[in-house]
């Protein structure tokens, strides 16, 4: 059994030993040539040096020249190009070891042969070929064997070696073995490194060429050979210029890059293939440095066909995407027009119907129709806004705006809904922040309204508070404005947070959900916040409410005098504040202190009654209407009956959905009435009016009737019969009796018959649309003669307003049209000229 084990292990060990030996991988021509030229140089050096050495050692001239000629014969044979490469390597090896033997011969043994042979053996190993290596080793073995026996002094060159030949033979054999092992290890390491490098280069998908400074190819990988339709050996040693089929400019650029010290690259270089055809390539050149000097470059070549095909495909895809985007925009424009046109009729007629005598039941029906129409219009606007943002066509305005006004007016839009649910709605703005900014007030209002609407929608009791602050960003006027909308609603579970701010996604998407919506509002708000240089986020806890916040980046404008500046006569006045809501009390206190007043706030009516009973003096009182146990009206009556040194006026604050002065039995109890959320400017005006002007109802002036309109001649151009009726009725309510034209052609003919001061022009109409009609009017009549033209259209996409103004229109309102929009357009119309005759068209 042990013998068997040894027998099976021996071949394995021998195989491992053989595996450690060099494989004798054939060098490429680019690698072999420099080594062979170096050995040839050594041979030719010996051709000159050996005769001189022989003469110096006393040999005859004939003898010395004969020995030199022998070496020269080997050098000539090794240089002959017709001789195969391996044979030339062998001839050069024999020549070198012959040189070694002749040096020993000429020196008479003074140059020890083994030292010279070791050097020769190392040089021959540069071939990394077993044939010349075997020849050299065999030559050394034969030489040492024969000369050691026949003439030991010529080999060993010392007396002890002659006296003990076998001992020194073992020593020299050890030297030969050690030298051979060292050479074999070096050979194998060099071969392994070369194999790893070759593996990378041979596997590279790009063509790689090594080029020296003269422009000769020293290396080529298979990918380069395949690209050029030639073999690797054929490319090696070829002049790079022969492989080019490029213009003189490209040739000069490439050869210059090969010699340059910095990387370079180019495109569409034409290379000549072996069959004469040309291939376009993209190339990159990286310099090869040795000792700090550029020795050449590595060229990476890549077929440009794929890149060109990809570019063509990308261009086609781009054209297809643009065509799809145009089709989408056209579809949205058509859908917007088709939806807004009947919506204009529904909302317009509903508004007109509300102003007619109705029974309570009919009024409820009309309110339901109007509310549903408004909700549908909100959905349409959300979809259109989302489409604009997705297409990157949403432009932001940059105009001055009052931040407080924007916040308070936005809160007004949800105040009625909050009051119907019994929610407290409050606005808290930092007093130290700037008032005026430059930005898109409409988009800020849109984001804030979305957050407020959601807060009111998902809150059944408690409060909804808007808090606004601003911090300077840097040293300039740039500020980061932060908006927070805090509610006490249902809150959001942590696992559902990821649904927020995603398109068409809702926290509750079940069929049994209690709140509707498209799921676009928060997604649009996020995009708008980012477009305005800010962010959006939320903090929430189920059952405890949510706080949504967003920021914008805007420039603050210098402070200017404003209407609600502290009045000197308010300073020092003592004000009693009674409100059960902590946030409202805090806001009222801050506002009163900012005007120099001295507020004292009570959370319960009983506290206020106690203060008055103990004789605490007050100059004015702000009383909330809705409070538990005792409401504001009851509290006011109680305070009126109490004996006080001096009676003080009282203002009632109400968040119900009707006017505070209409509350049962409250007439005459209060000096002024204010609706929540209380605007700072309204509160200031009320306090000034009550304390100093003696006005009984300063904060709530009587609702004005229809403003008297100038004697305007108005032409309404509208092809839809229902929309004609809506616009006519609205204009009649505003004191204007319009003429009607069914399309642009009729409008031009009407202007030829008589003069009009203002034209409300629809855009999409048969025969002649509004844009074409406007251009015709502008061409025939000068600006001082033609009417003021207002676009009144259902086209409300991005760029529609600009197209109308470019056509020559003076103003733009989108459908569905409301009465206040028409009133504003009438007010913007210039003072009319004499209406006696029709304008005279210009010649031509």
C-alpha cells in the first residue's frame, strides 16, 4: 500500500514541477525584434573586440582575424531575413557561446569560462525559447566536460581546482544549476506577467494598437486585427500611416497625438482595411512614458458604426417623442377647450341663477351644482398643471407681491368650509419678516391652498393654523420663506407616508374611502415647490394631526410705508381678548402688541368677567363668538350690565359661515364685526375706526351694488349659443348691453359698420377664428382707432395667453368666466372715444 501511494504521488509531483517551468510562449514580432537586435549588437561587438584581444594576447594577425570572421559568420547568418525566426535565434545563441569559448581560448584560461557562459546564458534567455536555451546549456555542459578533462586550467584557472577536479566540478555544477534555476524563474515570472497582460489585451472588445514615436505599430490585439481585416503578425511592424485612409488633416492629427505628452481623442477616423475598404473609427490616444520621455502611445480604436446607428436611432426616438409631445399638447388643448366650454355655461348660468329669487330648496340645489362645477374645474386645472410640469413647460412669474395678503386671501378661500365644520382657522406670520417679495404669488397660493384644503378636509374638530416665517439666505435680499399648515386631524400612519407627493396616489385608496380627490394635488405642490427653489415635507402622527411644510426661495423687497402701520393713538390702549383657542389668542396678542397696545387675554369668559368685576380698566374688547358654555354675544351682554367706570367698545370675531352682525339678537351689541381668520389690516382698520372715528360698523361696510359702468359699446364674439347667453347676462348685470357676433368674420364686418370700444373675442370659431380675426382688425385699423380686444377662451394651456397677445389682443381671460373677471376687463378698457361713427379702415 505505501508503494502504491508513492507511485501515484510521483507523477503528480512531477506534473507540478513541469507546470512550474516556462512554457516557451512565442514572442510577438514586436517583442522579439528588440531582443534579437540587442543580441546581434553583442555579436558584432565581439567581431571587432576578439581580434584586438587576440593581438593583445600575442596571437598572430591571421589567427585573430580568423576567429573574428567565425563570429562574423554567425552574426551575418542571424541577421538574414530569409532565415526563419527560430533558426536565427539558434544561430545567434551558438555565436554568443562561441564568443565565450574564444575569449577563454585567447586568455589562455585566465578568463574563467563558467562566469562568461553564465552571462551568455542570461542573454540567450531573453528569447524565452527552449531551442536557443537548450543549445546554450548543452554547449556549456559539453565545454566544461571536455575542457575540464583535457585542459582543466582553461576552465578553472587555479591550482586547487586542478588538484581536486571532482570537488570543483561539483561546485561549478552547483553554480550552473543555480544560474539555470534563477533564469528559469525569471523566465516564468516574465511569462506569467506577459500572459496576464495578453489575456486582458486579447479579450478587449476595442482594438488596441501600440505605436512608437516614429509611427510604427509595435503591438496589435485581435480586436484591432479584426477591425482592420488583417492578422496580428501582419500589423506588427507596419507603419501606422499605411493603415490610414484618412484626410491629410486627420493623419497629421493622429500622428501628432502619438507623439504628444497628453491624452487625445477623435471621431470618424478612416482606417484602410486589408481588402482596400475603409472603416470609420473613434480613437483615443494615451502616451507611453519611459524615464519621463514619451516613447509612443496606446491607441484605442472603436468602430463608429454602432455609435452612428445609435445616434440615428436616438434622433428618430427624439423626433417620435417630440411628435408624441405635440400630439399630447394638441390633445390637452382640445380637451381643455371642449371641457371648459360647457363648464363656462354651467358655472355662468349657476351664478346668474343664484342672483334670482329662489326658494331655500332651489338655493340649495344651485349651491350643489356650483360646488360640483368648481370641484370639476379644480380637477381639470390639476391635470393641466401636471401635464405642463411633466412637459417642462410651466413658467413661473417674477412679480412683487405682499406675502401677508397672499396668505390671508388664501385662507379666506377655505374659511367657509372650515366654519361649516366648526374648525378654528388662523394665520400666524412672523412680525420681523419682510412683507414684500418677488416671485410667483399665484403658484404660492396654489400650493398653500392645496395644503389648507387637505387640512380642512381631514380635520373634524380642533384647528387649522398657517404659520409663515422667513430667514435670510446669505448677505443679499435672498430669503428662504417657510410655510407650515398644522391641523388636528386624523394624521397619517408611518407606513403610508411613502404614498404622499406621488402622482395619482392617495393615502387611502380603498373603495370605502371617505375623502375624494385625484391624488395630484400634493404631487403638483411638490413640483411647484422645487421649481420655486424649495422643498416640501410632512410630520404626522395618527390621531394627533399633521404638519405639512414647504419652502420657497425669493428676493425680499425693501420695506415701504404700509397701511397697517402702528397708529400713535393706539399706543398704550388696553385691549381685552377673550377666545377659547390658544392659537387665536396668541395671534391677536402679537398683532395688538405690534401696534403698541397692551393686550390681556382670557381663555374663558369667566376670567374676563372676573377682571371687569375687580375694576381692571379696558379701552376695547375683542370677543370670540363660538365659545363653550358662554358665547360672545352672551358675554357682551353680561359685560354691558356690569357697573364699570367707563364703558368700552366691543368687537365680535366669528368663524361661522354667515355675517356676525346677522346673529340673532346681536344688533347694537358690538361696535364692529370681523370674520375669522382675522386679517391684520382689517383688525387695524376696525380698531382705528371704532376708537377714533366712532364708526359703528367700520370693519364690515355695506355690500356695494353693481358699479356704474361707462357708456361702453361692447361686441361679444362667441360661436356657442349657451356661452353667448351666459356672457350676455353677466355683462348686463354689469351695466353693459353687448352686441353679439357668431364668429371672427362677423366681428370684422360688425366693426366695419360701427365703432366698438371693447371686443370680447373667443378663439376657436368656425369660418374665421379669434386669432385670425384679431390680426385682420389690427391690420385694418390703427391702435388709436381699433377697439380694446380681450381674449375670452377655453384655451388655458401654457402659451395660450402669449399666442393671443402676439396676435394683437390686449387682454386675456380664460373660461369658465366669472363676473368679477368681466368687471376687471371692463375696468382695464381705456376711456372710450366718440361712438358716433364706425372707424374708417386704413388704405390697403
